[in-house]
C-alpha cells in the first residue's frame, strides 16, 4: 500500500517537510490520510500525502500550513531544463491519479515553484504568504533586524518581570487562544482535539512545546505552540490575554521560542497570516515574506461540506 511505503519513506528520508511526515499526519488527520507515491526500480522518486476527510475529497488538515509534492533529490550536475522537465513529468503522473477525486485543495510548500502541470489540467492557484526568519544562530543580527516596536515590547515585558517557561498545558494554550479570537471578534474554527493531539505527538518526539509568558503573580500573559525539525521550526498556534496584552509578553514569548528553536534548526517559519494585524506582528520580527501556492480543483458537494463542518464542530466543542 502507498501509505505503508510512505511511512517507510518518512523513516529514512530527512528532507520530507514536517507537515508531511507520517507522525504529523496521524495527529492532524486522525487517520484520514493516504499517500500517492511514484516508485521506479525499487526507489520512490516522488510522493504526495493526502488528507481525505470524505471519500474522493482532498483537503488541508487543521494546524497544517503546507503539504504538496515531495521530490527525491536530483543529480548535482543535472541541468535546470532537465530537472524542470523531470518534475513536470512527475506532476503529470500525480494529476492523472488525482482525477479519481471529486475535489482537491492543498497548500504546497514554498519550495514548489512550478505549478504549470496543474494549470494545464484545469487547476486554480492562489498565492499566499508566510514569513521566515533565517540564520537563527545570529541572535544579535535578528535583534537588529526587528522593528523598534518589537524591541520595545521585549524590553517592556522584561521590565515587568515577565518570564518565559516551556511545558505550558495545552488547555491553557487553548484558553488563551479563545480569548484572542474573542478580542478579534472572530470564531475559532480550529479543533481543540486536534491541537491536543499535535501537542502530545510533538512533545513525545521532542519536536515541539508550548512556551508561555508569566508575570510575578503567575498569570499567563501569552502562549505559543512551536514545532521543529532540522530544516525549520514552525509557529503553530498561540495568543495573548487581551487584559494583559500591553505587557509585551507575546513578543517575548515568540522571541524565546525562536531562541530555543535555534538549538534544532536555523530557520523559523511564522506560518504567515492574511489578517493585517497578525501579518504585521510577524513581519516586524524581521522575517522575510515568502510566497507559496494554494492549488485547487473542483468543490465538495453540499452534503460533503455539511458533514465536514459538523465533524469539525464536534471537535471544536
């Protein structure tokens, strides 16, 4: 089975992105995932994990920024035109397999830059943005590249005796999240059940934790869930108590999470946001705006959309 082959691939291939690894998919999808693979001469040349919440429907799991295609490394001396031709042929192989699905939606990794084979097959594309910090080992440069407002927030939080701890309870993060959404007058459509599974899975592997900013009275001002592997760290979820947001704790929590991530990787992906205030918060850390593709075809039937919304609603409660 392709899923079993994909698990074997994840066990031996470090280059597979964190969001496409089998342990992440187990937690984020709750078992409702599969994988397409391209195997030749006993070697997997490409793979594509799929979240399948309903029969013949491919969607994005919650708290998961990107999935898309993984390509095995090509020859170091391969010509660009040959590499492009090879990858386009692989894309055509997968679009042929995807014809069996009624609808498809995935965010592709920022490393995926040529969506033409999908366009030729009638897919649509929307460009989205994330923000990425590189060179985490050079903390002095990172501080210098921050906006003055972010640096002021760090000093403000420290002057108010806010300290950052790891190991914050998932339920405390979920509560802080709900307060943030309430302040923004937005409804949280993400599942607390899924978030708990992801926290447990990441902590169990030593690849993630929740960071929290506490004052001298033990009040939690802000929290952030961050995961990492060798290629990058990622901000998954977080928020701050609206009654305490003037303390600058959210900035300090993010900064300490970045400093900790530097022990494991040299890049930090804020995951981006299309919400202006959140986008500005990430940008002011000095991160580089990085585009990625949201690729889609078709639309789930009304009955499928209702069933998926009901399932998500039950998980949110």
